[in-house]
């Protein structure tokens, strides 16, 4: 954020003014990336704001922390309740982005982080609309490979992991593209810099599995559930790079990106060069779901007001 995004931040169980939420420069996470986080959306609808899959996000925060032996001092339910309280205290009635973060504090310079190391958790919320602009993304396959479970576990949503994404994003933007697609160490499609990826061929949907270094995305899982509910066949399997060029449609899923089509990869036009019918139907369903317009998925939503 380049400027103040709200009046208050939730910091270790207390509401702190945005400008007063400070940490020491010797914070371990600042030096080594020892932090785990989540990205969550709240959607404005009529006279309410619905937080999308709040419980699942906070549970994943705990799972990520466990991989690195970080202690999260508040339960998933406590963090979920705190999020709703924060939105109320900030009088949020518009669509909002929510960022919970658990990080290692004044541990020292050694790398032996344990369950006893000092940790802190914050929740930040600020108004947020669209992440990507336009009707479709021009993507390129990055020269950087996606981090591997052999080195840094991609299933944990850890802060340090995203240096990999920073490199891929810098590269694609320098070359005039909107987004990057990373391959895993075996050369199979993994995911975009901050989103999961789906291909459509002959009306069937395919997406990389977690063994391909893909994040266990909550929007990904939601898209799979919705697509299957709409009658589509969704298969998780390895996807070679060349299959990107052969796809009828490609779309990305993520909290910030939501569901967005990819219209070209490495200069190869995907399908008609516009959002395809399968991608469009899933995106439109998602837009209804997050604002409470589909009864079968209302348990995914947490009302604020």
C-alpha cells in the first residue's frame, strides 16, 4: 500500500491505528522471510459484505505455519472472528482485500526457528476492486522455474516463496506481457506468478496437481467444485508446456485475480483470442457465488453486517 488503507489494523489481538502498527527493523521475518500469510476477499452486495471462504483461509494459515514450526497464537475461529470485527471497526461496506500475516519477531540472527520463537499475527484490510485490468491476459512462460518441494515447500503459503514470483513478474513485465506462467523442475506447467492455472480442451478442464509445485489454492478448489457442479469434467494431471499452445481456453484463479482468462501465451493466440465459453460460465458463476447469489454455496460466505 502506498497510502493508508484503513483506520485500524488487528495486531496480536488488539486494534491498532494503521500508522501505529510498527515492528523493529531487526524482526526476523524482515531479514529471512520467515512469515506465512493469506489473501482473502470480501465482496460488497446490497446492504452487506460477504467474506469469501474465511474459515478455510485461516485454517490454511495454520497449516502453512505448521510446515515451518511457527506458532499461531490464535485459532482459525478466533482469527475469523477478529476479521469480521476489524471490518466492522473500519466501517467497511465496500469490496475489500484482507491480509492475515503471521511472522517471526525478535528471534535473533540464527535460523533455528522453533515453536518457541516469538511470533506475531496481524490482519490488514483495505478497499480493493480489480487486480488485473482488461478482458484477457497476455502471458509468457517464464525462464524461472517454480520453487520445488525438494527445496522450499510450495504448499505452504510462505512470504519467502514469493521472491520466485517477483522474478517471474519482473521478467514478463519487462517483455511486455501481463502475467507469467512458471514450469516446475520437471518442465511441466505449475502455476502463474500468483494464481493457479486451468486449461480447457474439447470442453474438458485440466489443471496441474500439487505434485507439480502448485499451491493448494482455495479459489482453485472453489472453481473445481463449481465447474463439476455445472457438469464439466475436471482432471488434475501433469500439463506439458506445449499443451498451453494447444488449449481452446486458459484461465487463472486466485483471490486477487479472481477468475481471469488468458488470451495468448508466448505470442500464441489461445482459442479465438477472447474469453471462451467455459471460462466465462465459471467466472460468471463465481461472481454470483461471492455475492450470495447461489444458494448452494452460501456456506462459503461470512456476512459482516
